[in-house]
């Protein structure tokens, strides 16, 4: 990175506001426009300059584009060194407040979305999974004699199946209506099954509380899948097992509107990187075709 080019790329108020927003978070182009109250052509032009300058990374996902600070490069090092200057500016602080409000609203909207679908969720899942029994495919990976947690448990289908194999199961979800259905479902299983409300990026579990974490068809809903896996690593005991079921990367935009997906699946390489960065050693994986031309990636790993 040449110093003159780097400082030229940053020598604009809008571009400084953009990099300030993206330090520590990923945002879609339309979200950046909303926060800055600027038109998309204008924002896109500044994003291109910052990306070409090595400051930003663009993740394209179907028809959408998401931006974040390019990790591990000279651009990130320079921005981190300048963070103290950014923190001192009232307008930039206001941008961050707007960004935090947008992220909070996004989470609330997601919870409302799944609340509205709670009564019909199992039928909707069958539209994608068909007759594929997910638990049957991952059951050999579930360690016996250890507790397990289902992260993003919904109404509790997987929790019920896990409870047949392990002594204690905790289900975690952010949708009140989904959890209410799950609580009614397991009312007679006090002690063996517990459900808790919480976000996957901020789990309501203690460090090392469980021996196995299952994340099934949930990572593609998260703004930060890396944060979700990092939390899973935190709550697993040493040597604990992580099981992930995810959609393979695809181009079916209907999944955004019908199921609230933020990402159109993951490539095997992306999942490999997420496992490694979160501190897991992947031990097994397999692929299973489902409906609508989609496929599942099933991955198992251990906490290292």
C-alpha cells in the first residue's frame, strides 16, 4: 500500500464516515446508505475507491453486496492506528449510534419474522428439507454421556431428538413465540431439557457449560457467523464437539424473502475458514441434496 494512495483514498469526509462504520461490523450497501442518508450511486462510488485502495472487502451474496474492513492487511492496520481520531468526532459517533440502532432493529425484525412463522415453521422447513432427516445424518457425531445445546432451536424438533441421546439438552433461540412452543413441548421434561432466550452472538451459557453444540440451519441468518461460532467455542468444554448443518452456497434469492436468510449459504472453503478462525478442528463433513435444487453441508469439529 503506497502512503500517497492510501491517504488520498481517505481524504474525503464520506469515505471517513464509511470506514468508521465498518470497523468491527459488516453492512450491506443499502444499510450504509440509510445510516449516511446518502444515495446508493454516491455511496457505491466511495465504496469502490476504498475497496480499490485496500481498505474494504466486498462480499457478494446473490444480488446483495456486503462490505467490511479488509482483514489482516495494511488498510486495517492503518485504520486501527487512526481509531483514536475517529472516536473524537461527534458526527462519527452519531453515525455509530445510527448503525447500532439499525443492527438492533434488524435483530428485532428477525425475531418478529420468526414469531410470525412459529405456528407454520415445521411445514416451511419441509419445503426445503423434504424427507431428509437431519438428526439421523448427524446422530453418529453426537457424543454420548455429555450435555448438548441446540443453538437456534426454534420450536424444539432437534432438541427432542437430542434428548433421546444425551442426559441434558439446552435449547437457545431469540424468538419468544418459538421458545414458548418449545417450553410447552418440554414441560414434562424438567431437568432433562431447558430452553433459554438469547442471541447466538451473545449466548446465555457459562464458559465450558456443555459438551456438544449443534447449529442447524442458523448461521445464514446471522450478521456475524464468526461471532456465533466464537460463542459456541466459548460455551464448549475442552475437547467439546461442534456440529454445523448449513446450506451450501446457492443463488436462490427466494430464501431471503421466504425464510429471512441473510446469506445464501456457504461454500465448503468458507465453512473451513469459520471453523479454523473460531478455534475448531474439523473432523468430518458430508453433503446431502435437499429440495429446490439446494444442498446441505454437514460438518463436525472439535474445540482445540
